[in-house]
C-alpha cells in the first residue's frame, strides 16, 4: 500500500480509500462490517461514509466496524458529510455531527465534509453567518471533528474560487481517467494550495468496468481499462486518496494490487488517451442517483441516463438506440419503470440536482423520439 501526506496536515493516509456507498445491503451489517476489517488488514486507513448511503445503513455499518477497531482508533481515518441545504444553521449542523458520531460509535470524526456543492448559492448557504461552516468550526473547537473539508461538483475555475479563501483543509472531487481533461484545473488548484485531495468516482461510477470494450483505448500495456483507471488516480501526485466503492473482498484486492503497482502514466500514454477522450466523456451519467427522488412524475431518470451513456460511448445510431430501448423496456433494467421519457414536464428539478450537470430534459426528449420510433414501426394490434 502507498501512503500519502494529506495536504498540510501531518497525517499519512492510504492512497486507497474505502468508499462506503456500495455495500451489498442484502447482506447483514455484521458481514459488511467484516469487509471493513478486511480492508484495514490490507493496509487501507481511509474510510468514507455519509448519511443516506446504502439506504442510510452505511454509517451504522462503519459504527459496528469501528467499535471493534476502537483500540486502533488512531491508526485510521473516518470521513462523513452533511449537505448545507439539509443543515443550514450552525445549531442543526452540530446536531448532524452528533448524530454521525453516535452512529459511527466514535468520539471524533477525522474529516467532515460540507457535502455536494453543485452551485455557488449552495456554497454561500454553507458559509453564511450562523450557517453550517460556523457550526463545523464550533465542532472542531470542541474536538468532535478534526478537519473541515468540502466536496464539490463545480467546474475547475469555480473549484479554484471555492478554495481560494483557505476555509477548507481538503477537497473531494469527481475525477478519473475518462474526464480528467475537463476536471484537472480543480485538482491542480487544490494541490497548489496545499490541500488534501480525495478523488471520487475513479471508475466513473462503474462506467469503465462495464464498458471495457468501448473504452479499450484506456488500457495500457498489460492493464485493462479498469486497472489503468485505478492506476491513474492512485499514482497521481496531486491526488492524496482515491475512494473506491467496495462491495466484495475481490474489489479490495484489485484496488490494493493496483496501488502496489501504481506508477504514473507516461507522457506517451497520456497523449494517446487524450487523443481518444472527447468532451462528451465528461457528460456521462455516473449513476450517483442524486436525481432520483426529485421527479414529480417518477421517471427513472438515472436508468434512462445510463441507457443514454451507450449513445455517447458506443456512438450508436438512432435506429440502434430505438431497438435497444425496446429490449430494455421488455427485458432489461427499464422493465419496472413507472413512467416514460415522454412523461417529463420539464420542471428542471432533476437538472438542479444532477452532480454531472447533465442536460437531462434534452436527453429525455431524444429518448422519447426513440420510443415513438418503436411504436410507429409496429403494426397497430387492433
Ligand atoms: S424535468 Fe422531467 S425528468 Fe426532470 S424532474 Fe422534472 S419531470 Fe422529472
Ligand atoms: S442523471 Fe445526474 S444525478 Fe442522476 S444518476 Fe446520472 S449523474 Fe447522477
């Protein structure tokens, strides 16, 4: 395992971080807690969670694991988060911290994130007098949290502006081998300012492992696209810790192997990948699900957007997309849908919530066209 210094702190953290958003909730909490113990035994010392992850079980699972690891509490780091819109005042932020502490079964949280800043008003809400940031400063003063960091989906220049006042000790950014050309300004700004940088989505929310054929160009000699993507984040000097959403021991082993062999990509490899990566690859749905409880028409937005990824990655024609859509609706992941793409009333709530700033409404219009093409190609059964 590689260990890296986290920003200006004196903490050395494992380059592989355990992202607690992909536990298999069909398993018991005790089984999932064992997965955390396994990761710790492999040298992983960074554990990231949040309220709401895995049907709101993630913090509790970590709590079980931490209870058992209590004698080694100084040997690992735990991070969790709260969103300014949910906790807009210092008082309720303190309550959020207290709740996380209870669930995590620990006396202190190493890194607490102002979570998921997607727009400037969200940042301003967190920083207003009497707001979340003030609450976190008080919690740090009391020893309930040790470091204040921020997680953001803003674009590069805005990330630089967000960090410029020196309010945070670290930042969590979505960066990977597919989108780095379009996200790099933020990573570089954070590293230049001496902040710890955590990378989320190193495998683009599962897009890279599930599209290895279309993304074969990411692979390097002897490495699959998935291994190359892990290697990219783990070996990058500007990135301190790479969060991986683990479900199985096998996932942990793969990430640890990648860390053991990680050496930075060569200039030739970067140039070759650069020639294949287009701006469209910064516009893929990562399946984060942040849009899912927003739709008044119950459209399965994340499923439709992940379906749309195929158009971007495989460059399929309208005819091919119509055919695939028909198949997915009858037999695939769209079978249980409660609404169609054409049911969209363009209220815009999903786009406000989307971490990747996707033009969801426009994409749904395209999908509705594919739906119509399927209907028109079939004879009326009456
Ligand atoms: S814009 Fe359409 S898909 Fe998005 S939340 Fe509104 S109705 Fe749902
Ligand atoms: S549409 Fe946006 S918010 Fe919804 S799952 Fe995809 S990336 Fe996440």
